């Protein structure tokens, strides 16, 4: 297969990682490659906080402590990730994703404790050795959010070129106050997401999740071909 197609198509959200470290030079390289992403007028709006070792463990511990000891309303997301009134085709896709994952890890309908446990895995970056927190300056407009998406995808595809896998994680935005306190993220920035980076643990059932995509003709209209 064409290596670019291969990198893109082998990317998926991996939710269990090996402890194998990822060196600073590799992380730096991935970010440098990813920064070739296009952005409106080359504004390059992304900010990245890259963590490994003790600072990563400390952030995870603080978030997990907050989840266990504080009421949920103490930590609220900074932005709305999902549509308020779900409708097709999105609702079916969301359900297929949730149940696809839950079935693999043995969370059954009504098993709130199991669902909570799986959600919690986000906050250790699914045990990946490297975690990124990605922010945007708050005064940027929607176009910069599009720009950020191109950058995030570049990191994930570049990671494949080094045998690494990733998981983008909006889950982190709920804990922006803890992230701000620990990493010195200013109120002028919005915490957009996290990202786990590492080597896939192929023995874990959650990593066998393969999610389908709608065919090209379902989302494209061709003119003049
Ligand atoms: C912006 C963004 C945020 C995401 N946040 C999370 C998250 O918090 N936790 C998680 O497990 N997966 C998260 N995902 C991964 C998606 O669930 C996943 O990409 C989608 O279900 C398609 O699966 P695939 O990437 O394996 O093909 C996120 C993806 C994106 C693009």
C-alpha cells in the first residue's frame, strides 16, 4: 500500500498502551512534522503541553482524585463537544462506538461502575508513556479550531510512521482547572483536548475495536467528473 494511505488507514484510537518509553527526540520530531499542518494565513494557533514521567503521573492522580472526591459539577467542560439534541445519523454512530467499546471490555447495559471505570482510563492517558494537552488562545475564532484539527491529525499520522499509536482525548477538557494549576495554562487559553501517544498493547481487547466509515458516496456529491 502507498505509505501515506497506510499511515492514515492504520491510525485508530488506541486505548491501552505498553509502558515502553517514547523519547523526547521522538515527541519533538512528531510535533515538528505536525507543525507543517496548514492553518489560516499560517497562523499556527496550537499550543502543546507535552508530559511524561512524574508530571504526567501527577496530573493523572489529581484528576482521578477530583473524580472520586468532588461532585461532578465541580468540573465542567469549557466547550460543548457534542450536539445538544442528538439526531441521525450521528446518534447511531455514537451508540455503535460506545457499545463497540463496552462490549469489548465487558461493560454491559446498566453497568454504571464499569462505564465509569472505562471512562477513568482516559485520565491516565490509557497508560501511554506520553500525554499531550493541547490548547488554543481563547480569542481565536472558529477557523482556528479547523486549523487545530489539521495539526492534531498530523501528529496522529506522523506517529504511525514511527510505529506509535495515539488517542485524541476531549475528556481532558472537563478538568481544565486542574490542568491550568499543574501546567500553568493561562485563562487566556482554552483546553481543547489531550492526546495519548505510545506503543499499542495488542493484548488488550479494547484495541481490537475497528469502527466503520460511511462510503464516499454517502458524504460526497461529484460534479463535472
Ligand atoms: C477531537 C476528538 C476527541 C476525542 N476524544 C476522545 C476521548 O476523550 N476518549 C476516547 O476514548 N476517544 C476519544 N476520541 C476518539 C474517537 O472516539 C475515535 O476517533 C472515533 O470513535 C473513531 O474511531 P477510530 O479513531 O478508532 O477510527 C476523540 C476523537 C477526536 C477526534
